C-alpha cells in the first residue's frame, strides 16, 4: 500500500486480502508492469539504457540525476553519447528515433 492511506484504500486492501490473499494498489501494479516494458538497446551501455528509459518517460536531466544518484553533468555526458550513437542533435530527434527503433524491434 502507498501513502496517503485513506479509509477507502484500507477497506479495499483488507477486502482484497480476505478474498484473494493479497492487496496491491493500482499505482504499484503500474510500476510493476512498467518494469517489463523498459526499452533496452544492445548498442547502449546499461547506464545509457537507464537514461533512455527516463527520457522516454519525460524526465528532465535533473530528475534523471536524482533518480540515478549522479550529477546532472554525468547525465549530460551520457546523453551526448546517446546522441552520437543515434546520430541526432536534440532530445526531440532522439525520442523520435528511439520510438522508431522500438517499433522496429517489436515487429520482429
């Protein structure tokens, strides 16, 4: 269960436990499922793939740095490498190309 905990959430969780043996809120289910939909590209390093995933979610460089416990300049360094590997010059170009690559992977 996640905060804030309301009476409705608590009652729903207790009911779920009684009927199904477990309780999981929708936001937890979404996070769990999103872990299976992460984009992974072989030509990126593990860290670059993490950054690509955050970029695709709309995170800023600062947000990415906080989530990965690195400095914004470290994120910028990795993003420059990502741009070089994708042969693009901007975030919007990168996102467009990543989406196209992901669609190609899904076709196979």
